[in-house]
C-alpha cells in the first residue's frame, strides 16, 4: 500500500504516527479491545491487539489497495447506488 520497504524504520514510524492513532481512536469509539488487522495475511478479517497489528503490518505489509481505511474510521465513498 505504501511506497518503500516495510523494513525501513520510516515505514514503522509512519504506521505508528498516522495509522495506529486513528485506528485506535476508532476502535475505542466502538468499545472494542481489538481492531481489524489490515495486513496482507489477515485482510481485515481478524481482530488483533494493537501491538500485533503493528507487528503484522511490518512483517506482511498492508492488504493490497487498502487506501480508504473503511475498517479504521474512514467512509468508503467510492461505490455508488446508481441513483
């Protein structure tokens, strides 16, 4: 999803700085202890603790084409109802 190597320190820093705080806030607003994991292995289907999500994202990377964080607070406005 994001350019550059997942091994690079900047990838982990950016996930910590941008993705996790927003995803954590969304998770808390829903009263959940775990969040959907957007790594390429879990594909937003599994709920994991925040620290596991970070580890999985560094290890596996984000699911392909996950540009709208629809499971982590953003609304997907790309689909239309034809009307």
